[in-house]
C-alpha cells in the first residue's frame, strides 16, 4: 500500500510541475472565489454567450452551436432574431406553488419560440419550479441544467436534461475554436472550460488520470482498502479545518467589540468528530458546517423560543452578503444558506488549508454578525 501511495504521489508531483510551467492552474474564477456562483458566474457567462448581440462579437453563432449541441437539428429556432435574458421575473409565487418565480435563463425569437433554462450547480430544487415555468410558457422547451445531468424531482413535466459535464463543456470548447480571431474572448472561455472540468471532477490532465488508473488497476486490493476508509479521513480533515476556523473566530471576537457573541465547535450526530462551528448570541446564532463531502453551509437562525419575525431585518443581510432563502424551515427557526465554493471535497479542502482559508471565512462571519447586530440586535428594546 505504501508503494501504491508513493507511485501516485510521484505522478501528481510530475503533472503539478507541468501545470505550473503551462499556467493551467491559474484560473480567474477560482482566484475570485466565484466557481459555484450560479447567477454571477454561470448564468451570466452562458447568457452573454447565447445573446446574438452579446459583447463577444460572435453574433448568433454561439446560440446556433448551443442548439445543435442540445437538440441536434430537430428544433427550428430563428437565432438571428433571438434574445437571451437572465433572472427573468414571472410574478409572485402563489400559495399552491403553481405560478410565479424567476427563470434563470430565457431565450426567445420573433416567432414566439421560447427556451427556458433552469440552472443548478449546488442549489436545492425548489418546489414545482419546472411546473411554474410551464404554466407561464406552455409551449416552451424546458432545459434542466445540472453538473452531471441529474433528473428533476418533478413528475409529469416534459423537459430536457443537459449537463455542464457534457453539453456545456462541449459547447464552450466549440466556441473557443470559433473565437480564434478574438483572443480576449477565447482566453476567457478557456478559463471557463477549465472551471467546468474542475466542477465536474474531470481530470484536467487526462494523461495523469490514465497513469493513476493504471496504478490502481495494478494494485486493486490495496486501492479498495484506501477507498473504504477515505470518507472517514476526509471527515477528520474537515474537523481539523473547523478547529482552525473556531480558533480564528475566537481571536477576532476577543480583540473586537463583540462581547455578546461566543463560539463553540459541536457535532450534529453521535459521532465524536465535529462538523459545525457556531457563533452564538442571546437571540441568534450563525453556524458554519459541513453537511456532506462537498458543500458547507453558513446558516443564520433564531434560538429556540425566539419567535419574532426577522424576515424584514435580514433582507438586507441576504442581499448584501449573498445569502439565499432556502426552500425549507423548521417550526421555530428561519434559516439562510450561503455555499462556500465546494469547500468540503478533498481537493478544495487541501487548497483551503494551504491558503489559510479559515481566516477568510472567519472575516466573512465577522461581517455577518456585525450586520446582524446592526439590523437586529440594535433594534431590540433595552432591558
């Protein structure tokens, strides 16, 4: 088993050096922490590229390539007269969840043909989303876009499954070839293609992946033992990260005027490993926790017994800090979620440790509780 790990480490070291020389590891979206932002990154780029009047200067050709990738030649659509919009508001969601909401991407032409794209990176599926879109645009082609082409939970809705792993990546790479005379557009799309490969767990260097596969195949029994224990080790690494995060938060609380807040590490199950850091005040708490092996969540909730409606106070916090209202609530707790760049998986956790990401998250959490103090605590009557 030691020989297996040493062999894999040698391969990784070799290809890391190649990446360093070639510059492949430099990605503007990763540097800016925007890898998994559905609205500001993915919907924005796809929308601009699909728009015939977009700043890319490629006219309607990217849209034509997209439709061929998704529908082959079976869908008639006038690309020259098309328009593409993102975050299209279609009204308030009614009490039966059959109308209203926001469409991630909406494409139409002058003949009334409509394409609706529901874009999912890590966000949970909202109740009757596709049904509500179908109610608004009964003849629309509905595309359900996810990283790997997962199915929607909705039944009796006609839609097309498409994926970043296949359809979007293939389309972007064709657009890269199209933009040979537009170097700035081409390089941006190259960065975006590498981002998609990272999000969909496609090895950036296929030769490295094949070499590792060959070693695993030759050492299958030892590899199987590693595989069986890997998730437990990942939980241990996550626990170490939370310990560093807690210590960083404690330092910040002690050196600032935030005496009404305290911090602790805890776990949500009987397991001894911590999977959550909580910053607690009398009325509220903010928690950062690993719910699975990919997506940590930052949640704001009311402590038990506090039944005051905080929606109006927290609207500004959600808008300013990027929190989104989830599709679920407990009986006494309002919660908001904020994903942190797919931090919980092994590769991102390794990078987070190297870059002292816990300090960055600590700073963000301090900003959150400062906003809470301003929006909520300061408005409570003095005792």
